[in-house]
């Protein structure tokens, strides 16, 4: 009999079925994470870390609990992208706390642990694999809706170890640029995911055209459509394309996320389109499909307060552009409107309107168009949302809803 190293007792070599303590900690940590997304690319220089970081930030701003794990050992850039270069995780004897970027986003990177940002990391595969395991087992991630993992380019030790440790339910988001030389390398990432047995959640085409800061014209410097064509070829979801402009480069250099550029910048709009399927994966979207509407009212309480965004006295098709909100109180028993008033909304900033309406006791929002992040925040605040509502006068829209005759169309304001 000899010690196998996997347990504290003696057993026949290779016969022990007991997990070692680190494997147990990894399983426990992953059991508290609902969705694992590995951002990868077979090609370097495609902006993969920028995409991973901004997906994590956007999901956190949608009210989801997110962890961002940077396993790019030789070039950890996440700390810079989030202005966390000087941050250090709090460390105990056998665990460490990730760095908090916000109340909803925690970050861990080897960049936090290096004595100098100029230090070169010269490690072989086993050491890198050990670090990835430690970043899962010994970091206090807590309960997460998403763990976003930023991998280095290629199909080597780091992405392989990340997929193996996270398990078969981890999904890949593959980043490419439009030109053929990048697509050829990225196609290898598709093959990699197929070989290891992990689902490809979708493909992002980054640097998809350059937006002129003077005239807004888009020049397709690297061509266009390569990522979408690859997604169609391999039968996976195309998540969207992110254009280049000066603000995107400045965001990376100065360490602030693309979300701060605003929903109506080209990059901001693209990012909101990309994260919509991820928010849907988390079960936070409430979009109505096929023109059918669930016209139920909350089961508790005698009344329901309904909010309808209004512009020039009519239902506003772009939620964030409304001039006022019609707040209409409905008697739940008779399903009749008891009272109503128009109120001025606060300044349109991420997360403000859902909290403001929740504080007023709103239970239901009928909207023309609303972005995925806003929908998720309303869900977090316990407010039912109906998007794609048609019509004009807010009281008539609500009456159609209450009678079960409200017809909804496409969500035309998906950002």
C-alpha cells in the first residue's frame, strides 16, 4: 500500500476515487456560478480582452453579479482596461478576495500579483495550469450570475485548462476581426471547442469598420462580414460587430469601459446588442413573442401602478428618449383605470429609471422599445415589462392590455 496523493489515507496506487481538497474547492466554487463564458480567439491582436472586459461590465450594469477572470498569464491587460493597475486583492492564508470594480463586478488577474507591471512572466505549462486552478479554487467569487474568463490567444494551455476546469457547461465567445487572415486563425478556435466538447455561444466581429469622428462615415479598413460569414459557416450565433473609433482606443488607454460612451455611440450600441443573448441566457429578458401578450396583473395588492413612456402625448417607441411617464393606477379586481398623471422622469442614465419607477411603486411597464440592460434592471426590481407595444394615447394602450387585445411588434429600440 502507498499514498496516492489524492487523499489523506493509504490506498492502492491509482485506485483512490476521493477528490483532492483543491478539486473539492473548485467544484464548490463552480456550484455557485450559474453561467461560465470563456472569451477566446485563435488570433492575437483582435481586441479579445477589450470584448471580455466590456461584456463583463455591461452585464454587471444590467444588475447581474459578474466575475471577470483574466488568465492571460503573459499579457494580463484587464487591470489597465478597468483602471485597476494599483489594486491588490485581499489575501488570507488559504484564500483571496477578488478586486471589486463595482458592487456587481469582481475581478482577478495575475496583473494584481506582480511586483511590477514591467515584470515578464516566464512560466511553463504546468505552472500556468496551477495558477488557473488556484484562481478558481482559492478566490472567493461567491454567488455569480456569470464568470467571464479572458483567455490569451491560441488554443494552448490556458484556454484548454480553463475549459477543462470550468466543465462542459462552459460556453465560448470567439472574437475575430473581419479580414481573412484573422478568420483562418479563428476557425481553429471553432475546431478547438468542438474537440473539447464545449458549446460556442457566439462569434463577435471586432474592429468592424472605422467610424470617422468628423463625418460619421464608416470605412471598412479590414473588410467586413468575415465574422458573420464564419458564424454562418459553422452554424453558430453571430453576436454582432463592434466598429473602431477614437473613443474605443481612448477607453482602453484610459481605463474606462465602452459602456461609458453611451448607448447611442456605435460601440455602445454594438455592445448592448452583443450582451442581449447573454442576458436572455440568465433569464432576465421579458420580451413578448409572436404578438401574444400575457395581460396578467400582480397577484398581490388591490391595485397595480402602470408606467408608460410618453413623447408628445403618445406612447414613446424609444424608452430612454421619453419626455414624460404616464403613471396609471389600475384596480386589480375590476381591471379598470382608477387614476392617472404625467410625471417628468429623471436624467436618463444607466439604472436610474428602473430604480426611480420601483421607488414609486410601479409594477408594470408598457413600452415600445427597450434595451436588454434596461429590461434586466426592471426584472431585478420586480417590475414586469412588455416591449413592442403599438399605439398612441397611453390610456388606450393600457385599456388594450387590460382587455387582452394589446398587439406587440418588434422591439425597435434594442439598445
